[in-house]
C-alpha cells in the first residue's frame, strides 16, 4: 500500500519528549550485529545532525519569533533522536573501526543512490564520489591492520570489497573544481532532491567526524591520514551540497529536510533486520510525521504555497543497504581516470589540477600512499579483500606472487 506521510498522523510534539531511561538505548553487539544495521545507524545519525544544523542556521536567519520557537521545540526532539541513534554504536569499537564502518556507509549508500538516481548529472556526481570513498576504505583498512593488527573483513563482513579505487592522492583538486551545477527546483524530480540531501548529510558527518577524531591518535601516520582524507571530505561536501538549488526558500528547505527524515526512517523500518532497531525507526518515523506537519504549516503560512506541490505523492522505494560489488567494479573499470574541470568531468589532468597537486603534495609522498608502503613493507603486501576476482584495472593488481589473501 502506498505511504504518503502528508496523510499520516504522527505523535503530537508535546508527547515526544523522552526521559533519560528512554534515551538509554542498548548498544549494538559489535561481534554479532548485521554490518548493514550499523550502516543504517551511522546514516541516520548523519541525517539527524544535518536536520539539527540546518535548523540552527535557519533560526539565525529567521526574523519571526514564533517560527524560531517552533524550530527550537522540534530541534530539541531532533537532538534527542540523534542521541538515541548515535548511542547505538558499540562503545567497544575503536575509532578506526567506526571509521571503516563510516566508509562502508559512504561506499554502499552512494552506490545505491547512484543506481537509483534518474538525473544523469546527479548520477555522475554520485559515481564520481563513490570511487573516492571506495579508495578511502582501502586506505583505512590498511591503517587498521598496521596499527591494530586486525583485518577489515571483521567489520564489513565481505559485503563490501576492499581494494584500490581512484587513488586518494588524486582527490586533491582546486576548490573551484568541486562546485557542481545545481538542479532546478521547479524541474528536478523529488527523489533527486532527497538523494542530494541524503548524500550531503552523510558526507558532512564524515567530514566532521574526521575533523574531531584525527588528532586523538598518537601514531603519526594515523594523524596524517585522517588529516588528508578529512580535507577530501570537505571537497565531497562541497561537491554534493552545490547540487542543491540555492533558490529554494528556507521554508522549502525545511519541508525537504523533514520529508527526507520521514523517508529515511520509513526506508530503514522496512529493511531493518534487527527488530530492536526497527522499533526505534518506527518510533522516530512517528515523531517525524509530526515534524513534517509543522514544517508544512510553516511553509503555507510564510511562503503561501502548498508543500504537496513539490513533494512525492507517495514515499519512494526504500533506501537499501546491499552489496554493490558488480556496479562498483564497472565504475572502477570505466571511470577511475576522471577528474573535475569547472562543473564537468575530464579524463586528462589539466593545468589547474596539476598546479594544485604540486602545491599540496610539495614533492612528498602523501599519507595515503605512505600507509600502503608501510603495510606492504611490514606484511609483504597491502591489505585487500577482493571477493569477486582480481582488480578490474590491471595496473592496480598485485604482482602475481602476492595475489592470494593472507
């Protein structure tokens, strides 16, 4: 049966406040939980954090006192939702284990969105970005083996391959080449707006996570790798957020945020394998339905428009975490040599790209390459998990003598 959140009744806002006991959610079991359940938790934390920071920014630009009060009420509940969601992550996991889970989210969420995206330009943006996140997973997996002496397959559970993508050293581009053309809010499909908002939220939380946890390491190579990839996450946030139409009013953006939260909770409620988590997704969806109703009322009052005009008539197909191995291998085989130029993509390194590369690397080996060199020196080969055969790009395959997994 079609589900239209505009026609559903949620929990009244004055009944949504939870006490400490209700917020004290049990942690995921790091040894027995579905890795994709952890991915859903990480994704929803990013969605909630984006909603909170958008609400803060909106409030700073909103002259209407009553509207700011309503934003503050909803935002406090969103903060409680974020705490309940993010505190599901296991406290036993190291920062690096959580990092690898973040990159698994980036790989399989972005790949799924790209597969489902109807707009060719947005689809290309997603395909371009996922090949870089894929390589980040590979670099962090090697760091994990080097400093914690453990293998990433324990975390990603063979659902996501671990091998080189577009080399991280080539991700550093002049900032102006990270700005994309934006969609037209009047012409873009509603699902394209939701996809763009989702991937921006996911990349933004990764950027913020690396900004904060990188300095916590004592090992110089770990500190340096987080610093390098943290800068690339800044590029990714710019890359994706620039796809949004800046002509959308604050009220339109508010409605889009609340609808997207409904969409994501509804998606994960349908696809969740952990019944305990499913109950949380159901509860938060019921809360978000009321948040959406409030946002729609504010848009009608201040924009004089009916939100139904810009929203899907029914909830799109659920966002799904699933293996994307064949799709990713095809992208690696056909798009690995792309870089950006202006708002487009090219296959040859242009002058501005080369100048930026020379300046940022300064003639030295970047941390992302150092980690592979150190792992190879210590163990005889880099860490990979190639479940579907040799790397699709011959030049990135291991030497014949080192092709077997350790």
